[in-house]
């Protein structure tokens, strides 16, 4: 890979570099995550700028994909988590929009790797909301289950 200095690329450029390096390395997000000791969901989200890597994980990620060392500085920066959508002002509904805005591209990438080019149906779909006891404060568990639908080619 062309070794650039940090000033020559921004976060969007780095995301494009990461996706090219991942493809070149023929690695899936689950394998990358396993090799650096993180979850696939978190790894994709951080790799695409929606979360910040811890510095030791950023270094392992950069080394694994052969990215420029200067990429570490961008990978550890606090993300802006910007997406262009109007969101409601109700705090609970807003947080659900935030989750989809931040993790939606990650969920899509993982669905496509696991099933192929397609979507999770919201028609043949179920959703459960449960309380999960936790010593740090109870958690809200949201489970979504939708039928996989492959895109048609014609």
C-alpha cells in the first residue's frame, strides 16, 4: 500500500483505504475482529469511523491490514457519528435512530458477508425487548429477527 502521511488523507479516505485493504487481504470482519481481539460489530463500526479504536487495537488493525502507521491517529479519534437523517426528539426513539445511524452500515456489512447481497426483512420480522439484569445497571435487550431476502438480479 502507498504509505501516505496523515495530512494527506482524512477519515473518509481512510475508510476507503480500509475497505480496499480488507478486500485485498480477503478477510471477513469476523476474522479481522478475532485477530485483533474485538467483536465484528465493533470492529466494522470503528473501521468505518463510527467508533474510536483503543490505541493498541488500532495498531493491531493497522498492522494486520498493512495500513500506514499514521492511520492509527485517525482510528483512535473520537468520532463525529454524523449521518444525514432527520431524527425525532423523543429521547428513546432518538437513541434507536442513533443506534441504526451508527451501526446500520455495520449490520448491513455483516449480513452481506454471512448471507450474501440482500437484506433483513422488516415484513417477516420479530422484535423482543427484555430486561437484562446487570450489576452496573439493568440493560435493555432488543432482539430483532427478520427473514433474509436476497436481492434479485435481472
